[in-house]
């Protein structure tokens, strides 16, 4: 999470939506930066609202607007699967290296998710909807918006990129996943796009 007191803007780090690239590009302009530990970096809008907003707005001397990025939900889950298949997680309980994507999705949809499939959902993370919700595939327009808002030109570099893998999903899991992701898909449809 990045907080810009003078510009009265809070930028949430929705997991797997380019937050590392945004943090790297904008860390030097932020007044408050939460990074490294996932629980700190990925503070949700609702947690911010309950625990930090009064302090931040007192320091900013006014109401701060909030912004987050959302990724198309099926693409988001595929990114988690690919990210957890990287060599650095080999042998770890979160690794998906030896699990098919179809099994990963089945595990994700199960009542008791195993550690490798315990990744939450964007709809839950963003249940307290920010003032600006931007689509992940519209990073160029988001960069322009942030450059103007923060009065700071920056280059957004791809970081923390998931390995390339073919994602094969059975028709049953595809239908079940779309059904499960209805709140996420509905929220994604409300996000700012380039069109």
C-alpha cells in the first residue's frame, strides 16, 4: 500500500495486479509505504478503513481518495497458479509445480482449500470498493492518471512476472469457476477501462 498525503491518495496493492511494479515506480513519491511482508503490503480497503483511515486523513489534513487495481478474475487465478509454480517454491506447500491447473482450480473451489490454492478472491479483498477501481489490462491509462495526479512522470516496468504455462481447464471446472467468480466478474465490469 502506498499513501500520498499531499496528494490525498491511497493506492492499495491488490495481490497479482501489478502492485510490485507500481510500488517500485512510485515508492520515492509516497509518504507512507507498506512493503515486503504480504500482510503489510496488501492491506485491504476495509482494513484500512477500520484501522488507519482516521490517522491518515488527520496527517493529510483532509479526506483521501482510494485507488486499487482489479484483474480479470480467471486471468488473476491463472496468474496465481503460474506464480506458485516457480522454482523458488519447489518443495514448499504452496507450490503448484506438480499440480495441473485443473486440479488447482478444483482445490480452489473446494470447501477446504489446501495451502497451494489458498489465495482468497479479489471481491473479498475489495469488498470495501475504492473510489477508483482500475482494470489491470489498462495500466497505460492508469499510469497517465497517476502521473497527472502525483505530478510525477514514471516508467512502469513489468515485475514479479509469473512463469509462462499453458492453462488447461475442464468444462466443468470452467463453469464452476465462472459461477464462483460471479461477484469478482461483476466488480471487474464496474472498473475503469480504456473504452
